[in-house]
C-alpha cells in the first residue's frame, strides 16, 4: 500500500492510469491535490464531482477551473452533489437545460434550498413554454412545478399533469379550492378516470362553481351524510347545487330546510336617524 505522503506527492504530477487511481482515492487531501494536476481531464473532473466524498473546496475549485468552463456534464454533476457549496450551485443553475432542472426538483439528494431555487426559475419560464415542452417538463418535475404547469389551463398539458406520479389528492384539492383556478382544469379533473373516484376530490369538486352539473349529481350520492349536511349549509356552495343535495338528504330521511336568505328591514326611525346624520 502506497503511503499517504507518496500519494500526495504523486497527485500533482501523475498521469493516465495512475492519475485515475488517485482520482478515486478516499483521502480528501489527495483529492485536493488531484484537482490541481495539469493532466486532469473532463471525464476525471466529472467523476470527482459525482463522488460524495470529494471535499466541498475541491468541488468549488472544479467549478471555477477554466479548463472545464464549457463542460455541461461537470456543471450538472456539481448541482447534483449535496456537498457542492450553495453559491457554486446557484451560479451554475443558469447554464442547465430545462429538463435537467426538472429532474433536479425530484432528486431528494439535492439540498432543499437548491430545489426551491430551481422551482422559482422554472415557474418563471412556464408561462412562455410551448405545450409540448410543458408536457415533457410535467413528466420530469416535482409536484410544485407540475401544479404550476397545470394552473395554466392548457387542456393537453393538464392531462399530462393529472397522470404525473407526483400528484396526490391533496395537491388536486388545493388546486380545486383556489379562486383563480381555470374552468378547464376543473372540467378535466371531474371527468378524469382516476381522480374523479377519490372522495376528497369529489367533495372539493361539488363545492366548485365550475364543476359540470352532470358530474356534481354523480358525486353527491357517494358523499357521507355528515359531509352532505356540511356542504348543504355552506355559504360557498353554488346555489344550483343545493337542491340536488336537498333531495339526496331527504331521500336518506334527513330533516333539512332550505336556507333562508337574509333580509334586512329598515324602519322609519332608521330613516330618520340617517337623515339626522346627514344634517
């Protein structure tokens, strides 16, 4: 076994196979010296960037090495390595392709702060993306990006988002309950073969003004009686939906009354008081 002193000495001048063996050396000081080796090539640099044991200082040095300034593989590998200094990763993100950025949002080994930065970058790009690019991006990104893409309301894109494995009932209920949600999104969720069967989704769809009545009437019989009563007396329930819930509850033997609209009567005294105020 070659001693640490010998490996350190050779790390600066080794070439070819010997240098490859030093690139894979477990000692951080050896790796630091390897990054200074003039014979280090792009392939070796990428291996170092992918290795979790590579010191953060060495990763930062590789990022700024003029020899590899045009290496896309190195930039991507640096962003994937959780030990890469945050300032380095942030500076490299602008060079990455949009689909690689999408992949990074789903990589749990990537630091949360970096993923959040990528999400913001992608959400700024989403409004100007063609439908085909948006569909492809939805297949590779995390739920934050997918829901942002879905919110655009492009029917072709919404379908791809609904089929994404990262989307859950909770995500869809949040979208359905947004005041800004587009009608086409509601229509497609309510007619989806998978999501229209989920209880929480059906509950949220019943409350939404844009849900087609044909779907609303299909969902109502599937609701628990307690949830129907809650929906029935909810002020946010569309007026056209209330009679159907009323009939369902009556069929279940529930005592319900149609909510009375609030009316306000103004007495003569009130008029007089108002008149005195104006005086």
